[in-house]
C-alpha cells in the first residue's frame, strides 16, 4: 500500500485535507494527514514526521506544510518517493514579516484566537470564494480549534524557517507543484519558478482558487494528486 503524508499549514488541522484523505483512502492509499500544533520549528516538524513515517513514503505539503515537506526532503531525501508542494514557498523570512505577522499573533494572545480568525482567513481565499459562507465557516471553525499559543509557536517556526532555494535543483523525485491562480499569499509566479528549477516537476495552476486550494477546489486538487501518485497496489 502506498503511504502519503498530507501536511497541514499554519493554523490548520486535518480539515484542510478532508476531501483528499477520504478519497485517497477509498482508492487504497494509506493517506495520513498531519498537523503541527505545539511546534515552533520547521526542522522539528520535519523530524517529527520522519520519526513516525515508514522507510519510504510520498509527501504532500500545503502552505507551511510545504516548507516542512522541503525540510523533510533535505533531512532524508532517500526516503521520499514523491513530493507535492501546494501554495507554499522556499525562501527565508523577509525582515518585514516579523512585524506584519506579529500584529495578529499579539492580538490572538491578548484577546483569543477568535479575535483574529476572520482577519486571517478571508484574504486566504480567492475573491470569488470569500462569499461562500460554508467554506469560510469551515475555516473559521478550524482556526477556532487552535489557540494564541499555537499560532505564536507556528509563527516562530515560519520566521526562522530555513532557506530551501539552493536545494530545489537537487530534488530528484517526481514533484507536483500546485497553486491557486488567485493565491495572493503564495502567488503563482513563485510556483512557476519552482517548476522551472525542480527537475522532473509538474505545475498545476487552479482557477477560481486562492491560498486554501485543498478546501476551495478540493476535487481539482484531488485529481492532481491522483495523477501524481502511482497506482495503489
């Protein structure tokens, strides 16, 4: 049975991969979503994954989870059969991020996570998706299961994230690079460049879709993942 880990991003839990997890399991894959509450280091998140994973497995990461996936590949490239990077990035934090991210973190610690949930979540969606109340409420409920402390820890991880730029050209496994065309947080141009640099990679840009691709366009993301994964035994 093919094992695939589905790594969650900032303030996200297994809900972001719900559609894909269910469908992949129904097709015979060992799909394992993983979130990272309680961590404050990308390196520690990757090490936690590698401690639990079998000797060989495939790895898909969304947003912060994509950065964890890249770090896991850096730590143990021989163990990664296939890699999928969704709405993510590869470079270090910009100087401006400390303050821009810190505003919401401080508010979440002072007033509770619900105080920043909609301010954080709504810009993650394509404009055309922001009026989808079911989608937005699902994201807000997910964020509400977190805490200011979880948010602060994950933000520290992102602010101290490793620079994976030089490593991209060294990735040897089949790699899917996916992004919503309306993703303003991790824009398509970044993913197009990744696809040019990573050997044996495939680029998939999804229309009517922002940063939360797995929830905004779940079926299109699933189709891309099914095309990227080998047929399950």
